C-alpha cells in the first residue's frame, strides 16, 4: 500500500510541476509577443520623425530660426497618423503622459512664439530647438523594450 501512495504523491507532484511549467511558458511567450509587437509599432512611430529631426538639427547648426518650412501641415498630418498607430500599444499611464507631450509638440509654434521675445525685445528661444526638444520627448515613449531579466520579481 505504501508504494501505491508514494506513486500517487509522485504523480500529483509531477502534474503540479507540469501545470506550473506550462503556465510560466505561456506567460513568458505572451510577454515576448507583446514586447515584439510594441517594438514594431514603436519603430514605425520613431521612423515617422527621422526626416524632420535631421532637418531641424541642420537648421539649428546653420543658425536658421525658421522651422516652418520643415514642420509643414503635411508633416504634422503624417506624424498624427504615426501617433494613431502607436497609441494602442501604450499603457493607460503612458498614454496620458504621451498625449500631453503630443499636445506640446503639436503646439510648439505657439510655445516658441510666446517664449521668443524678452521684455527688451531680444529673441531667447530657437524655434527649431523647441520643435526638436518636443519631438525627442515624444520619442522617449517609443524606445524599444527589452527582455526583463527579473520577470520572477513582478
């Protein structure tokens, strides 16, 4: 009789181990898929800004203060499309902060118009830098996510 009980206990422990192992495998696979999907969407979002980043950097380097030829209505429309595609991949908290950053970027022109002149009439803000700073902040949300080595600490 004791051999039978030992076999049953061994079988139960084995089944519990298989169940736990399969759950961990499933959760790990889901995490990998979610991370890959986010990274794909994030790369598309980041790529939408590449041309304007280079043009704004060149504008800053050359001392030109007119980014209106770079950030056109068509550019804003293409960025808005990239934003729409990317938004579903953000958490609720990230989406809230992302939308605030988006409004700041979208309204960069009015921000630098307000900040451009001091009381004595001097210009104190580089419009290209204002746009570039706002774009770079937006792109922080699209940084690739990598494997979390401490998954067991969640």
